[in-house]
């Protein structure tokens, strides 16, 4: 990206400096400037695509981690409910034993 920032202004300066040259030279300079601009656009587009892909992968991993944590939380909640039920039954049994 930095190379593009340096090359583009230099190409423009060269084009201005050689404006008095022959039509063929002007066409060559124009082609070079267009090539530099196309390379800059392609590099920028690739950077955007790479960033989108990385963000998409990160989103998928976060979603998967959230699903795993949710499943673990559900299992822990079920275990806690069963433990509370057993504790309640044990307390009820103790109360019945005391009453008898």
C-alpha cells in the first residue's frame, strides 16, 4: 500500500514532466499510470476481501464458542435442578422421619 502511495504521485509527476514528449511517450506514460492505478485498486480490493474473510472466520468461531458455552450452561443448570430435587427429597425424608 505504501509503495502505491509513492508510485502514483511519482508517475503523475513524470507524466506532467513529459507532457511535451511525443504522443507515443504520452501513451506509454498513460498506460503506466493506468497500470499503477489498477494495481492499487486490486491491492485494495484484495485487502478488503482478506479482511472480510478473516472477520467471517472470527464470527463463526465466536458463534461456535457461544454454542458450546450455552450447552455447558444448560447441562450445569440441569445438574443443579437435579441436585435441588434430591436435596428437597432428602429434607422431606428427614421431616417425615422426625414426624414418625
